[in-house]
C-alpha cells in the first residue's frame, strides 16, 4: 500500500500528458520516464514501509503485503492495457492517415497530372494491408464481445477502402491520363469524399470502442483499488497514514516535474521556443534531452514551413501575373498593343532584372525590339548573332563556358540567358534577360513557361496581323483596298474635323490604261499597276498617310495634316516620277506611262463629298489633256457629266 497511491497518481498524470503529445517518439520517452520513479523516491517508500510496519505490525505487514501485491498486479495490468489501448488507437489513427495520404496524393495527381504526386498514394496503399492485419491481431487478443465489435469496424473499413480504390482512385488516375476535366468531374461528384467520410466514421467508432474498453478497465481497476484501500484502511491507520504521506510527496514531486513539462509544451504550442533545464536525476535528464530535441526539430520545421509558404506565395503571384499577361496578350489587337503589355508585364514577372523582347523579321533577317526594361538597349540586331538561335535551344549561363557573348547583349556585364521563342516549328523571336548564375530547376521551369507563353501569344498576334492585312490590302499591289480606303477616309475626316487640322485627298488614274492593257496584255497591265503602287507607297509617310487602290487603274492618297498646296507639290512630284519611267515587260518596251491626278482638300464636307471633289479634279485633269495635276475648285462641277467617258477612255 505504501507505493500504490503515488504510482497511480503518476500513471494518471502521464496518461494525460501522453494524450497531449500524441504518439511521437518524444511522447513515448516521456511516458516511460513517468512510469519509472526516481531512485530517491523508491528509497523513501521502502524506508517508510519498513519503519512503519516492521515490528509492531508484523501481521498487518503480511496482510498489507498480500493486498499490496494484488493492487500492484491490478494496477500493472491496467497500465499495460492502457498502453495497448493507446497503441491500438494510434494504429487506428495511422490507418486513417494512410487513407488520407492516398487521397492527398490522388488529389495532387488530378490537379497537376504529375506521377510524383502518386508516390504517397502507392506507399500508403502498400502499407495498408499490414496496418489492418496488425489491428486484427490486436483484436484477436481481446474478449469475444470486444473482438467482434473491433472486427466489424475493421471489415467495414476494409470494404470501404476497397470500394474507394476501385470506384474512385483508379478511375480518377485512368481518367486523368486522358483528360483533366473528366478526372475533376469524378472528384466533383463527391463519391470519394463520401467514402472517406465513412472511413473516418468507422475509425472514430473503432476509437470510441477502444476508449470505452479502456474506461471500463480503468473503472474496474478503480473499484478494485477502492476496495483494497478500504481494506487497508481497516487493517491499520498507521500504514494508511504513511502511505498517504508518501502518496502526497510523490504526487507533488511529479506534479512539479510534469507541470514544468506542460508549461513548456504550452509555450511550444503557441509557437514560442521552449527548453527544459537539465536535472541531477538521470530520468529527468533523458526527458529534458528528448523534449529539447523535439523543440529544436519543431523550430526547424516551423522555419522550413515559413520558407516554403513564402516560396508558394511567390509562385502563386508569378502564376497569377503570368495568367494576367496571357489574358491581356490574347485581348491585344496588334503587335503594338502586345508590345505595350509586355513592356509593363516583363519587369514585374522578372524583378531586379534587365532584358528585352525581340521579334524576328524574316524578310530582313534581323531581330527587332518589341519591349525592353532595365538597362537593356533594345536595339535591332542581326538574327545570326545570337548563339541560342544558332543552337536552336535555350543557353543557360552555366552552358556558356565556350560561347562568346551575343552581339548586342550589353546587359550591364551580368549573366544573361537567351530563350528562343518558337511556335509550331517557327522561330518568332527571342527573350533575353539577366539571371542569377545559379538557378533552381523551378526557376528555370518558370522562365521557360514564360517564354512559351510569349511565343504562343506572339504567334497569335502575328497571325491576327496577317489576317487583318489580308482583309484590308489589295493582293496585286499591296495597297489598301476599297474597304479600308472608305473606312480610313471616314475616320481621318472625323479626326481632322474634330482637331481642326487639314486633310487632302489625292485621286490618281493611269492614262489610257484600257488601251495599254489591250495592246500589251493583262500581265503587262498588272506589272504597270504594281509599279504605280510601289511609287504611291514611297510617296506616303506612315503611319497616318495611306496609299489605296479603290479599284482598277484608280488610286488614291489620304494625306491627314496636309493642305492642298503641299499635296499639289507632292502630287506633281509623283506625276513627274511616273512620266520619267522607261518601262519594259518580258523584254518588250511599253512606252511612256502618264497619270492624271486630282487634289481636293477638306472643307465642311463629308467623305462622299470629298471623294466627289477629288474625282471632279481628276476628271478635269483628264479633260485638260491628261498627264497633269488639278486642284478642285467650285467651278469644276460640270466635269462630272463627262466622267464615265474619260475614266474608261
């Protein structure tokens, strides 16, 4: 009876501490230490026992020894069962953890499609049968009623795992290899979640059954202990008093020791750093060493978690910015708009760097700058001066051991990388940026993903530009067609009226083109039209002035910001240029070519009226003998009655 009370007090305290610390190795060390009394405590208990019961209470000593032996055996059995119950509950939790690992790995694979996320799934699947067999072996050692209840929960859990594997996991894996959307549809159906929730319920029921058995055993042990204590009380007040004193001392000692552990654990749970001081007792030193080691490991894990969270935040921000860049580039209507978007986005996506985005111009075999940031010069450079374009692949800084710097790569002497932008087997341009000498694989993957996104966006913009040009350009001469001529004239007229600036329309017609076409053939006529179109292209100043071919041998120049007098001089220069040509086609001289030109400046007229004025001036030039330039005057209105005859003569 002397050591029974302190032993039970220590057991209860340690069990509560074990529930706080879980099933880790540090918790097991602490639990074992709590069930091993310090040497000084054992010595004190034995001295009190012999002093109190040695001579005058030999009979009581024998009785107390028998009762004490029974109490110790009962308490030992209860303690052993408590250990087994805690281990059983820990195995049940571990069993559920394996299922959750399988579910987590499956979810990661469905989201990313990478096989690496299935490693936890396969590892947990391999360990699951052994975990279930271990619990079945534990259940076999229990009473018949307890065993039946445990086996029922285990069988239900095993069937649920099999259903989840066959009906959810394997179909999701197979579907994810075919289509992410189909796999996500299976996830969205909720079948997997429902089965996992039922598995949780089965493990919870198993745990409740184990805890109920444990509580029943503890209650039985408590009742037996109460009976024994009452018996011992009747056996002798002296022995009971000594036992009470020893129990009080042991409980107080353990309370102080474990109270320090509990306080340190509380600080650790709040995220604070906690350390236990060293003690002269070997058991306390082992406990402090285990706790301090665990505290240090948790501190390191907390730091790693914070670092990982920061990396995830950076990656999430980069992905969000990359998505915004993709959306804006898809919404761009031209390369110019795309270049503006890239100029704003690339410095944000590649902070603390300098670089440039270059577009390949195949017709000139050069790289033209679309965007530049930092100290990058953003200059035009020959296509074949970049080693990455020659190599046909990205050149990282550590792969440039023997390669000379690319021409035009003046990026402050910093290490740089050239990423060719290719789409559908075609080289579209180059992304060049300064980088760290040592880059992680994640950074390299992100940079290559950015290059791929830029390449696809450039390809879409170039295709869009080609289609737009095809819709507004004349196929023969490359000049703007009638549709664009009418739209652009209306837009320019509105802009000139709004801003109060001049606008002049020049109408041009090839003289005697029908006769020329009949004499030399359509091929020669097309060659003449191409030659005239080239002259008109050279005569305008982009981007606001436009050379157009409304149809046939008719041409027009839209000259925003140019008054009639200046337009007259430019039209006369154009007429003289055409007059001075000596044309041949297929070795046949074509003779002299002349043009008639009409010039009309905007007043308060509409686009249709301005066109009519230019045509009237053109017809006046033809009626006046052709090969001349005429400015529209109000008295030219009677020219329209001869328009059709002159245009087709």
